[in-house]
C-alpha cells in the first residue's frame, strides 16, 4: 500500500468520522458529477479557451476575407478597444441605467407581493404569475411591441409632448431612452423574483417591532427591511445587469444605427457580416473579464456591507 | 397614523404601475394577433380572426415553431438529466474540488449570451462542425444546465439523508433507494427545473443566432422578419403559447394546493 493510498484512506476515514455518512455519498456521489462537469468542460471551458485563442489570431497574408491563422497577435486588443471603446462604455452605461430603473420599479412590486399580500396565497400566486407572464410570450415580439408603443404617433409620445417633457417635435423612438426602457423591461422579472424571495423570508414580527419602537415606516424600511433584503438586491441586480450588458436585441430593434449601438451588435456584425473573428473575440473576452471583475467587486462589497 | 396610511396607498400604486409596465407589451402582442394588418402588422387596421383561423398561413412560421419545440424538448431532457445528477452530486459528495465545480456551474450564468454564442461558434467552426439543429441543442443544453443545477440543488439540500438510510436499512439497493425514495421527493424541483430549461431554450435568440447556421427557430424567425414586417401568425402562435403556459401554471398551482390539503 503506497503512502498516498494510506493518506487518502485516512482522510476519508476522518471525514466519515466527523460527519454521518450520507447514503450514496462519497465516491458514489462524486461519480454523479462526471457527466455534467465533462459537458461544461467541453462546451463551456473549451469554447472560452478557443475564444481566447481566436482573439490573438492574425490574418493570413494575402488571404481572403475571413481567413485567419493561429498567432499571438497582441495588437488585436489595443486595435479593437481603440475602435470600439464607445460601444463598450455605452453598453455598461445602458445596462447600469436599466438595472437602477429596474430596481426602483421592481422593489415596490416585490414588496407588495411578499409583504402586503402575505398570507393571501391566491393573490400572491396570481401576482407571481403576472411577473413571469411576459416569459410566456416571445421576447422579441414584446420588444417590437415597445417599438409600436413608443412610436412617434403613439399615445406615450403624445402624452410626453403634452406634458412638455418632450418638445413638440421630440421623439422617444430610436433614442437611448427607448433602448434603456427596452432593457429595463426585458429583465425586470429577473429583478422582481429574487427580491420577492428575499422579502418573503423576512419575519413580519421584525417590522412590527420597528413600529412598536416608534420607528417611522420609512425608518423601519431603511433600517430593517432594506438591509434584510440585500441578498435579493444583489441577486436581482446581477441577473438584470449581466444579460443587459451583452444584449443586442433591444439596441438593434429600438435604437438607431449610430448613437445607441451596444457591444453585442458589434460582436454580431464583426462575426457574421465582416467575418472579423479576432475583433469579435477580443470584444467578447474584454466583456466577459470586465463583468467578472465588476461582479466579484460588487459581491465582495455587498457582502462586507451586510456584516457591518 | 396618516403617514402610515399614505405609505399604504403609495407603494401599491407604484407596484400597480410596475405590473402595468410589465403587461402592456404582452397585451399588445395578443391584440395584434387579431389585427387585419396584412403582412407588416405594425398599425392597427381592424379586427379579424383570419390569422387565428390559419396560424400556419405565413411562410416558414410553423416550421420555425416546430424547430423551437424540437430544440426545447431535446435540450430540456438532456440538461435536466445532467443538471439533476450534478446537483445531487454537489450536495452529497465530500471532496476538495467542490468550490471549483461550483465556479464551473456559476460561470456560464455570469457570462452574457453574446460571449457564449461567440465562444461556441468559434469552437464549432474550428472543429468544422456544420451549424444546425445539433449545434443549437449542444449550446442550449450548456446554458440551461447551470439553471437546472441551481433549481434542483435547492430541493436536494432540503432532503433528509435519513430517508435514504432507512431504505438502505430495509435492504433496498442504492438504485432502488434512488428511484423509490429520492427521485419522488425531488420531482417537484426537477419539474420546475425542466420547465425553466424549456422556457429558456424556447425563447432564446442570441445564442441560437450564433450557433444555428441555416436552421431557424421561432425567435430567430421573428427577429429576421422584423425588418420586413412580422406576420400576424407569429402573434397568434405567441399568444397561444402564452395561454397554454398560463393553463399549465394554473393546473400546477391547483394540484399543489389540493396536495397540501
């Protein structure tokens, strides 16, 4: 028996001694992981690796459009970023704005479902169904519906002009505002559902305790409800922000072709219309890395604030 | 007291506006399935049942729907199976690599769809795999898998290991213990995960558009038609799916309530 085997056995032994063994646990359970881990390895890790490699490809000298050769052409990065930083920055700005609006719109919805409708199961169930109902109709048809709703001759633009929010010839269609409205709309259910889940776990006695201690409702909200719903806020903002940054359906259907272009549209066009795979890959890699850095920083910060 | 009552009305009013915001485009989609709009269907021209009488009347709309249903069915079965195994394994297995597996499951959810699409198509192109139904299914299984794991894991961790132990004490093989004890207890979670996987796959556009080549799904059909005008038949199909999904949810809720009693 080799030393490694002894070590492994004894470690397994202490693990078993420390906790009651779960049936089908240990090695049997570990085998259950194999197919899924292999699948994600082959169809997630490997493709991301290929994407990284593609981002450094060089064009074949004298080759046709779309012909590239494996290389380490690091200039691809400054070149792509130099050309497309405005679209990249805009994607983060639009997604950030949509996330903030979704939080402001979604929080009262989640609060009403979780706290005001507490105990009334039918009403609660109905409201949850209303939140997920948009998922049952085509995402793209709903986005096109916004195009119709925000059209120049429509009631929304008419009302905004009448209220002097918009000048008499002002429009919403094909503006940044239309894209942000579309993004907010598309991912609002992803904001409401985790908020609802967090608020539902809230013990109503805590709110009563706040009132008993003569806290104004606003104070109770700020000091009790909001901090306790932070896990929902973090989950909801991430589930809204991440898909919104990479989305190009809203910006291409509701925006214009110059001042509202988001990075997803650029990646799509580089890949399929211009066969410029390295640039598309560079932008995808930058997008992915930036999001991961932001998400890590955000979760850390939210985590520490929770403890304070 | 007045302040409390004021807050009492303000919050539900805001929430109602939120619900209105969420549902107006759905109403639009349904409404325009009854529009006598011809091919473009952008402005209201009058009520008709033409599109409902002939839902496959527009070219390629029904073949796109069938494509989406096939992709959704296969992806759901594969992703739910792999994801359920992975979820049980993650809760039960004791080993040092678990944080790494957790990360592997989390990363696809933290990656925007454009990046997933671009990565997969790079991979498929470099393997010289022809794009079509197969590549779309491979891609859909990948992004549905993580969501299945999250949904099923929540259910597995509520499970009492003593139940399986009891089965083992009664001389059940691990296989019997799984099918007769664990699986029935996990079923609601697995069912919810499968529904989630199907709806993610059925409505996916971005990953599909990268990995599908000449193969068309329903969302892709709608997006491609958007420039020329979407036939009202697309609205009919979408509205019918909406009603169907609502009925499914309703039945599930009623059944769940009957069980609780």
